[in-house]
């Protein structure tokens, strides 16, 4: 395991472990990741923009995707705006999420325009939402995470937005995280499903076979 999270991880799939323990551990880990992300220097994060754009563009070209789903990064996340600009330059359409009150995500085609969500205080795109199940039109999906383990199990932020959005998706899904947010295991519940791969500023790799 990389240095961010000492101690043994837990999962509800392990014998004898109570669901309440899993939920409590997820909450603890989210708080720990927030604390560690707050310590990251803005200059260090900015320096990741170009290599991240390179890694994401390579992933897009590998999958021959002309429409992808991604997200607008917050100041402490792995930066995505260089990638978004380069995608626009290459005429690759990128769907960006807008969080709705009912806990669902709607999707807007990236134009470079953005604002801050008034309640969640996260960046979101400006523009009309795409009709219907817009995510079904994406050929590749790139999602944020607090942590992701080597089998692809992702720890989100607890809102369930992506858990709901990814149900039934068959296109490749990759989690984008900082290098030290890839760990041996994260706590998971029986309904959790792994992503297909992980992207960090050092590149992308496929996950191990889930056990």
C-alpha cells in the first residue's frame, strides 16, 4: 500500500464485518483524504496539468473515442482543464457533469465556460444540459474519486452521484486520482463495482482482476 493510508482496509465482503463498520471507515478515509489534499501546494498541482493531459489524451486515442465524459477538477484534485482544452483543440466532445438536487447527474458539452455550484461549491460547466441519457453516448468515462484500489474499487465522496450514473454502463470507466491515492484496498459494500482502470499524473494502467 502506498503511504497515504496506514493500517488494514476493510470491506463488507470480508467475513464477519458489519456494514456499520464499512460506512464508518469510508467516512474516516474521506476525511483523511480531504485533510491531505488540503496540504497540497497549488504550484505542485499546477505542474501536473500537462502530464495529466498527455495521459488522458493517450487514453482517449487508445479507445478511439470521439465523445468522452470527464469532470471539472476542484483546486485540490488532479487538474483536468489542460486536457479539456486539448480535447476541444482536437474536436473531441467532452461531457461534463452538473449535480442535480435529486442526486442525479446531468451532462453539458464542454465549451470552456464554467461557474461554481451554489450549494456544493464545486466547479460545473455552463450550458444547456444534453437530453435523455447523455452519458450513454460517451465512449469513455473518466470519473473522480477520493481513493481507488488496485482492483478498481473506488471510494467516492458519499453523495452517490457516480454510483447511480454508472449503473449498467458497458463502456470503459477510468478513475483519475493523485498517485498516492491508489491503495491496496478500499472499504466497499456489496453493490460497489470496480472501474476498468486508473489514471494518475504518471500515466494509466488497468486494474487487477477483482477477487
